[in-house]
C-alpha cells in the first residue's frame, strides 16, 4: 500500500517524462514516414502548401496536414499563414539536397524494429530472434545508411588521420581497414597521405556493393586492395601495416572475438604501428553514458554476442594482446577514439 509520503512525492514529480517515454515511438514514426514520403526534400525544393505537397507525394490532404502539423510541433518544420518550411535542423540533415543528409540513418531503424519489438523475450533467453548481420545480407544491411555513416564519421576520421599522420611524418603508410564498410576511416588516411596504400578486409558483398563504389567516388581505387571474406578468418599477414583500423567493429564482435581480433591485428602491425579503434564507449561503471548503454541493448537484440565495452576493458584486452601504449583522442565523435601502439 502506498504511504502518504510516497503519494505526496509522486504529486511533486511531473509525469511528463512518462508521457514522453510512452509516445517516443510516435516521434520516430512521424520522422520516418516524412522521409519515406520525401517531404523534407519536397519542401526544400519549394513546395510549401498542403495542396502542393499532397500532389507531389501522392498523399491524402487531410492526412498530410495532420503529419505536417505534428512535424511543426516537433520543431522539425515551421509554419506561417498555412505555408510550411524546413527548420534549420531538417534542412541540414533530412533533405536529400543537403550534403549532410542523414535520412538513411533514420530509415535504418526499419531494419532494427522487428527485433527490438521482441526485447522482452530476448532478455529472457539471452538470444536475438535472428542476427541482422550475416555473410549473405551484409551488403543489403549497409547499403541503406552507408552515406549517413560517411557524414557522421568523416569529422572524427579526418581528426584521427591528422593525429596519426602529423606534418613532416614519412609518407607511404600501409593501412589495414578491418570491417571497413564505407571505408570512411581509411579514406581519411588516404587523403592525408597521398602515397598511402590501404587494404580492406570485409565481406565480399560489402566490398562490391559499398566499399569499392565509395573508394571509386574518391578517385582512390588504385590505392586500395581487398581481402574479401570473413575477417575473423582472413590472413592479415605479419608486420605489414603502419596503421590498422577497427571502425565500429568491436561492438558486434563481442568480447571473445574482439580479443582474438586484437591479437591478430597486433601481429599484422609493424613495430611502432598504431591500432585505431572507434566505438561507443560507456563509462567504466556503466551508469552515466546513456547512448552507449542503449546501443548495447541494440547489440543484444540484433547480434549473438555484441555489446559495448568500457575503456577499462579495452585497455586490459589491448595489453593482453601485446600493445604497450593505449591513449584516447578527443575527436568530434560520441565517444573518444582509442589509439594503441605496438
């Protein structure tokens, strides 16, 4: 039975946060639907009224007016005298006319929803309904949001390349990019060091459908070669590389495979070489950094062994693999980058 004190405390605490939690799914769905209808881009191209937008998107005027007004209330659109226009955030990231378009990242949520809706069962069993990443479908998985990953990670990748390729350093680095996907990290090194040679290890479907296309777009195809296959099994060689990159790879590998990967990368690096790790890193007590902790739940529902790991865990695993120096870089990214030296 609730006490008078607990009832009084409840009255003093606003329930607004509970309402926001309850309707959190609606915010995501409204944005996703607007992207699927291409609304933000239509607005960026000059459509401004319900009538024009309904004609352009093939939508019901009543339904579209309700959706548009919700977007206004969410501060993604602005409205005056019955005309709509993009708010600055939407113009920057949700219109396809923007070079910083992130709509693909939002739409990527469609790939995740089915497993997330079964979270209760996953917590009970400890196993996902099905892993979303596999050798057969990796290319499809990445293709939808690879451009968004480029936008998100490019500033941090450029920062890392500047730190590890300082002015006056020797050119012609050999770079190993494991699980490269869009190659956003290794392309930053290729720009920084025009004589750099990059080796990519990733699934064949990713290499053919994603990596090679983006490398060609940069005009760097002659400086990239490939080790197509399961990077848990392909041979990286020994003492071949100056830099190795694990760009958002460890979270899906899990603790056992991550530690094995560190050992193999250590072997592949030349003495004095560096391992660059980009990840979502929770605080050591796992109680403050909300996004890395939520991302761990994403790994729980979508992978067999994935998780997010603390800096303390990374330091211990890297030391066990033989790395003698581990430091962080305060890059423009959700978490610091990790650099380990051989």
